[in-house]
């Protein structure tokens, strides 16, 4: 988690409904993409840290995830 926001993501305005103009929706979409990119960076950082700290458990978790993906039915 980032040090500047220990309580989670900052509250934002209302979500776009899709019936506004394109200019009004581009900024919330860009903000959403920035928040998503930040989340994914932090998630990958946490996974890397977990792998360094507990390599055996991390490897077992990776194997379980691979097994779930192999047995998943589309």
C-alpha cells in the first residue's frame, strides 16, 4: 500500500454514467486508468516481496494458480 494513502483510495466524484459528452468522460477514464495502473504496480510489488520472503509458499501458490487455470472450463 502506498504511504500517502494508508486508508485506501481517495474518494472521487460520481462515476460517469455514459450519457454525457466525450470530453467530460475522458478525464474520469484517465483517472481510472491511472488508479488501475497504480494498483497493478503495487500488486506486482507485493507478489515480488512475498516471493522473496516466503519462496516456498509463493511457489506453492503459483502452482495452485496454474492448476486452477489448467482445469478452468470456458
